[in-house]
């Protein structure tokens, strides 16, 4: 069982006197294809024994970061952030705040247009969701736990459901999909018009796919990623594959392997230069490349300890490049 809570991740991170976003945990990113910018929002970090939540929007345009301070959703973690290409806005869905006592679980929906926030809904049916955009049906797909809205926890009591969000309303699609044992990632394969959710059942790799209003579970028999949680996935249109990086094992080992899923099999991607082992990092597709931000990484000079980072890496043309 995996607890959502940030309290077990009170990692010490110092302030940096530069324009980069401060390292944090449980933030989220997406890419605005209309404005050609990577969008970062939320997350938290412990400073002086207190939990600091971030309320600024950070935008990266390929040359540098810009902070935008404007009233909006407020501090939170574990939310979904997804760009809606048809509406040309970024949606923020749900999340939670542990800076408040008692903690608060949010079920609201907000839009970000690059200048202002606007709350558009307050009835998200699942807590701390993962969400992707389906460009064919012009809808957002959200997957998460629909059980007790007052608690955030990964375990047997969860009730996972898949919902779609269109025209400011929610519609339930399924309640019989994967029951993940920890924080996971989801992606939308635009070529196959398929929702992709990697999972592990009794340690064995499987991929759940949602297409034509039905789930299909595909087992991996050889050359499979090992069991993990707290990993990101993203669809890469140029390669017609869903990519996965790193993660965290049940015995608290950080991973740094790189995989792609083409709908039939997994293929491991080897590289000599690239991100170190890490978990709780975030993927987005933009500028014809994959962008990997942040995460928990090994603490330099302190074996067995982890810290947070604000690195930005780009995967393009078969190679990694560190942007910051």
C-alpha cells in the first residue's frame, strides 16, 4: 500500500538565486502547443519544518522560464494538468493540499489561458486523477480513485474509474479497469486512438488499453519493465509509441531505465548520457520532443538518501540533452 502523503518526503531543498522553478514534489506539467510552452504548476517542498506549496505558473518557451503570479487554484499537489488543443487552454483538475490542517482534497476544475485562471467546474468524480487529452473526440480522459473523497491512499479500498470531460460536464466510461497499487502514469496513443496504462500484477508487467469503450489487458512475457510506481509515461507521435522513464520499486529502489511501448511489446532504450535514476518525475511532449522535468534523485554525497531536483531534459532524435 502506498500513501499519497507528502509528509514522508520532507526533503531539504535550498532556494536558488536564478529564474529556474524551485525543485518540488508532486507538481505536474503539460505542453501548450498553441503557445509552444511547457507549463508547470503546483507541488510542494518542506522548508524550515513547514510545507511550502507553490501557486505560481511557470512557463518554459525553449529559451528560459517565466513565472506568472495571478490568482488561481492555490497551492496543491497530485493534481492533473492537461492541455486541450481544441479549446487552446490548459486544464487543472483536482489535487490535494497538506499545508492545511486537516488536509484538503480538491474536486475542482480550472482553465489557464496563458494570462488568467478561471474555475469552470467543481464536481470532478475522482480524486488526485491522471488525465490526458483525446484529440479525436476532443475530450479529456481522467482516471482515478472514486472511493472516499475525504482520504487519499493507495490500497485495496480504492475504486478506480475512467471518466470523460466535455462541454464542462463529466460522463463515466468505466469502473472495471486496472487497480494500480501505487502512483502510476497514463498516456493517449493518438495513432491507435487508445488510452494506455502500464501496470504490474503480482510483479508481472501488463498494459491496460482502453479503446472502443472497452478495456484490453496485454501481458508481457519477455523483455518487460520491472515492477514500479511513481513513473511518468507520455506518447511520442514521431515514434508512434508510449515512453516510460524510471520510477520507484516497492523496496524503495530508484530506477533510471527507459522503455517504449508500441501496442504489442516493450523495448528498452539504452543511452550513455541522460537523466540519472529518479522517481516522481514528469513527462510532456512538445517541440517535437519529449520533455522530462524534476523528480526525486539520489542526494549527492549521502548514500541511501534522496533529494529533489529541477532538471529539465529533452529526448529528441534518439538522444538526451540536459536543458537546465
